[in-house]
C-alpha cells in the first residue's frame, strides 16, 4: 500500500500521525463495540482511508471519524451477530454473490442488477433493511473474506474482482424512484466507508444506452479509476475470454464462460452457493482465534499461512493413516471369517460349546430413538409427555462418557429440539407456498400472456408502491403521536417536579413524598428493572448519601434530560413524517397518472385491455406476497426463540463443564459467522447449497 505515495509525501510519517490521532480523540467512542475492535484502528485499515484521501492526514482523519460514527449509528456489531432471514428472498429479487477467487487470490463478487425486481423486493423488505444487509456484507468482506483469501495465498489480499452483469437492464430501474434513491445511497455508503476495496470491475452484457452514457461520464474519471473498469457488450465469447485471463475456469461460473456449476445442472446455482476460502473450516478457525490486526500484516499472514499448510499436510497424512487402518481392519475381519469357516481344534471346541441363552426381551427391545425421530413419529400428538423425551435423549446424548447431563440441561436441549422441528415445519410450509406460487405463476403467464402482464406492470407496481407508502405514512404518524404523548406527559411531570422542588428550596420538603418523587422522576438505574445502571460506577442514590434534597436535584435533572431526549425524538420523528409525506404524495401522483392513462383509453385500447386482463395475475400476486410476509414474520419469531434456546443450552453446558473443572467463571467464546452463513441453512435443497464438500457441511452442522 505504500507503493503509490505521491511525490514529496512522507507516507510513514502520515500513517504515524493518523495512528496517533485515532488513538487519541478522533477514534471510536470509548467503551463502544468499535473501540473494542482493534482492527478498526490497525495500520491496514488506516491506509485504506489515507489512500482514498490522497495521503491528506486531515481529510483521512475526518473520513475515519465519520466512519466510526457511522458504524456505531448503524449498530454494525449487532448486524454482524444477527441473521438476515430475508436473505434468500433478497438474492432472488437482487441476485449477487461472492463466489470463489481469481488468479490473484482476490474474492470474486458477482452482481446482476439487470435482474433486480425492486417492486417485488419491497414487498419482503425495506430499502433501509436492504442497505443494512449490504453494509453487513461489506463489513464481512473486510473482516472475513479478505482475511480468508490472505491466509490462503500467504500474502495480503485487500481488494476484490467484481463482475457486473447488466443483462436485462432497462429504463425501468432508472424511472423507479425508490430504486434510484437506493442506488444513490448505496454508492455513497460504499464511497464513504469502504474505499480502496475494489481491485478491478468487469461489466458484461452492457446495453447500448449504458455504453453511450458511460462515454459521457468517462472524461470525468481519472486514469486510475478507468484502468480498473472493463466494459463488454453481449458478445459472450469476448467477455468470457477476458474473464478467463483473470479467473481460473473452475472458479468462474459457467454463466460467464467458466466450468463451475455448483449444483451440477443449473448455471444460476452459483449465485446461491457458498464457495471460497471463507468457507474453509481451518481458515475460519484461524480467523476466529487469531487477532485480525495480526492476520492482515505481511509477517502474520505468512506465518499463519504456513501453519495452515502444515495442518493440511498433517490432516492428509492422518486421512491416509486412517484409510490404511481401515484396510487393515477389513483384512483382519476377512481372516477371522476364514478361520471360522475352517476352524482348528481349539475353534472346534468353541463351536461345539453351547451358545449363551439370549433373553426373549432382547428381541422385543427396539433401539433408542433420537428426540427428532420421536417427534417425527409423534408429530400429531400434541400431548406427548416431556419425560419420555428426556429418557430417550439420555441414550443418545453425546455426554454419556462425561457423565449424565443435568435435568435442566436435558430440558433445555429438548426445548431447542422442539423449536427446531417447529421451525422446520414452518419453513417447509413457506417453501411449499413459494413452490405453489411458481406453478401458479407459470399457469397464469401461459393463460394471460407475458406481454400483457408486462404492459400492465407499471399500473400495478405504482398501485402497490402507493399502498405501501400509505402504510408507512400511517405507521410514522402513529410514531409521532406516541412520542408527542410521551413528551406531553414528561413535560407535565417536569412542571410538577419543579414546583415541588421550589417548595423544597424554600425550606420545606414540598408536597411530594419520597415514593412520589421516585415514581415521578425515576433515576436511570431505577429504570428497566435496574438495567439502566452503569456497571462498575457508584449509583446516584449512593452518591446522594442520604441527602434528600440532593437526591431530588438528581431526579429533577434526570427528568429534564428525558424531556430533552423526547424533544429530539419528536423532531426526528417529525422529519421522518415529512419525508414519508413527500413519498406518499409522489407515489399517489404516479398512481393517479397511471389511472388517468387507463381512464382516457377507449374500450379497445391495448393498455386498458392489458390492465383488465392482468388483474387476476396481480391480485393473486398480492395475496401470495401477503401470505409470504406473514410466514416470514413467523419464521423470524421462531428464529429468535431458537437462537435464545441455543444460547441457554450453551450456557448450561459451559456451566456444567466449569463446575466439573472446579471453576466458577466459564468463558464464553463466540464465533462470528460469515454473511453467507446467516442464511436459513435448511433451505439448502431449494435455495442454498454448498460448493465446498463435506468439510463445510460438517462445520455448518456444528454451528
């Protein structure tokens, strides 16, 4: 990264100054998740922003300061922990994927904006949620995929190769207000927070109007940016040959001239798969256990690469030894069978001896079943006794060699098993709904005709967006009313508290008792059952040391802070309501234009006829999308409960292990998951599948 320093600039001095500034007052907020992530202030991260600002220290520091604030406001640490249940639908309506690496070891990012279906996408998510999804993906690119590629190659890999497929791109996305606004916000986010992360971009299947537009923009771009961009039309041979110079055929999807077809028959399956070093178990283990700021240094990367290589050699040797042992065991079994078939004198005596009597109960006893098997057999029996599952789970528990698990742990495991089975049932019902809609969709298209449906799309899309804008406006209006109500109550309480405090300042204790003061103006540590208290600090009540006047001063100050906070929330909610009002007016205007166009058509107008004929298709689509939304909501609820149950099981297991070891402070270790692992894994047969063989599947089951 120090190779492109402008003439006359001391790069090491500039880096040292930026490092000093971000470890002083220009870094992340103290005690924030960002402050506890050392990589965010590592030299590798700082260099990205220095290069993006042409080695200008002041501008780089300002950009970093805004980046840290953005990470905190976006709650990035929480986004990286929580899954995205809607990821499967996002990838259907907005196809994009990380798939393999190029010849330089860079991750391969593929995006197909021409296949973007914004109206359908907005039925399952929101533009804000979509931006959160993409920002989390970009952050995982920095924290997971690039480090994984670096470990695989043995040297720093900090950029990606992007393939942008514009097949199917039309003017519809340009005219779509939400799509246009989302694109602008996305570009700003990438420019401000993930600079210097793209090594090269190859645009394929570019339509004629894109090429013409780019010719107008090209003079405004610098040579460095132009050198990273290659544009190809619809000549498959031309762009395939260019891509194969950059990417090995087994890493490039067959869709673009490579040989990779992840599921073996569908070329589009690579857009749904997980393929790359970020899915390798050994590499992920190192990323989880080694400091990221150490991995992304030349020395640390080489050292850990050698460690992975040695482990890989040992693993291959162990597999060969295991195969030899298995071959030896098979030989011994064959020899034993041979001796039994032709016994010697001692063996003849053993054969003549009577066989031990086997109790009849052994033939009637069935092998114990796993809880999941029992649940499938008794799926319709809602009153199944939980103790039966506890008894059966003891036979199948992996803790049998370590001692019987506690009753609480058994119960927690079974509860998690029940939730998992319920989740799978809901998920199967959801996938059945999608499959049924695919069949119904094909029947309706065959009956009505694709051209007719396309001609009516603008009318029904505008109607759908208007209905959505109405719902969002009503929700935001309710939020404003709620905040105003809370603010009015807080102001009323503040006025009453001020009057009582003035009476207290005059020499008395006012007309409010201590209990009334506590109810009227609770302190932060008294809110939410004590969760508002600051850990490790003296509480306000203790600080008052029994002085009632001082305590009431604190309470009055806390109440004033609450009023100020609610005023800021009111202003923010009002501003959001103004934005929703403008969006509502715009969507209503567009829908009225479409209705006006329909009303001015004669009875035999082609457009009017298309709207009428396609009504059944779009009505069915709306009903289907409503059902899908309700199913996704149920899946999200179950997923949250399942995650909580899993955390309970892990906590009980760690507590049990710590108790056996004589320790009272178990250490919880968490493993951050790649974004591709945030998907609903049990959708593998329908939505997602792995290109990585059994190793990744095993690691996924352990997760």
